[in-house]
């Protein structure tokens, strides 16, 4: 029997060692308590919003806040947008010719020059098709059909101003009212009522509204240095946070490794292992 070259043995040993180290890290990772944490632990007592400077826009058009939850080694950030501000536009994907394409959220944000962007619609990853499985409507055209089970964020533009609405189901007649529609998973907050779900902690992306849809909140949270993505927040905790921030309605977008939130073309929140996604939207300035 021929002996393996010593260089090849060294390479194989290095690969096995690296794999073992990675496996050990994943096995040693402590998953967070499945219970719903009180809002006092999730949020600061006093919410402080930081203005995001954007040329030619009022100082409070874009604001951001966030928190690190030490007990679960998790973090979240939220960007609040005043849709009453003239000159704001929606950037979104996929258009019909882009169905099935996938990208990192940061790439979408840079390409479209958004102030902020978030991933949206869940998709068929098992079939490796990357086709969204919830409604997508862009510029008045329905790209992906409604799914009655899931909630939807609808956005309309009238008299130069945007308005946001959250509906618990994707009814065709409701979708018809929107210029843009982005499906997700479920409504977690409706008229200040928080709904109960399974308590699993994960990375999360969500959207909320207040003041009749004048203010739109884009939220993302994840575990810190958490390769599996199983630390973070459950749906009810997201609802508690968004309610504390001022939302009266909120819904979940696709979470887990798809989670993402950008600010000025940089990642504001991303899980340790971030997946490419086929659907996103952001807010930008009219050109």
C-alpha cells in the first residue's frame, strides 16, 4: 500500500481540526431561555432616538434606537421613518424579471442608494428556487400572489407622501389599494394587542407603524456571535419592543439567517451567518 504524502496528511488533519473546532463552538453555544422576557429587560426605561443626518431632509425624518439584552446576549435596532417627509421613495425587489435571484441585503442597499433597507418576504429555500411565498407588489404590479395565512405591509403614495398599513391577511381587495405590498409572516401587534406564539428565540426582522401609518418602524434583532441563529427574540418580545417604541401595529418579516437591516449602505444588524435573500425593500430620496 502506498503511503500518503506528508503534505496531504497535514492538510486533512488541518481540515478535521477546523471542522471539530466549528462543531465544538456550535455545540457549546447556549440557547436562550424560551420564556418571554419582560419589556423592562428588553428595552431601556427611557427610549432615546438618534437623528440620522440625511442631506436636505428634516433632522427627524430618520431616527434610530437600539439595545443590547445582556441576559440573552442579544441585540436589536430599530429605524423610525417619518413618511410625511416629501421626497421619500420606495426601492424594492424582485421585479418580475428578477424572480429567483438572490443577494445580500447590503448589496441591495448599495445598488439602490437607500437610507435604510430590510429583508421582507419568506421564500422556498427547500426547493432551492428562492421564489417568495408571500405577496410582493411593486409599483402597482403584483409580482408574487397573496397568501391568505400571512400578514402584509402595504404602502401607498398620495400627494407626494407615503403611508404604511399593516393587515393580518393578504386579501385581494386590500392588496389592490396599495402601490407596494410586502408579505411576511404573522401580525404580532394589532391595535396595541399582542398575540401569543411559540416562544422560540431567533434572529428577527419586523415592521411596525404608528399615527395612522405616518411613521414606519423597521426592526431587526439577533444573538451576538451566534452561528446557529437560535438566540435572539421570539415574536412576543418583538411585539413588546415595538409597542414600547410607539407602534400600535406590527408584523414579522422573514427572520433567522435571512435577517437584515441596513443604514446608509452598511449593516446595522446582521446575524453571524447571514443568508442571501430574494426580496427586500428600502427607503431612499427621490432623484
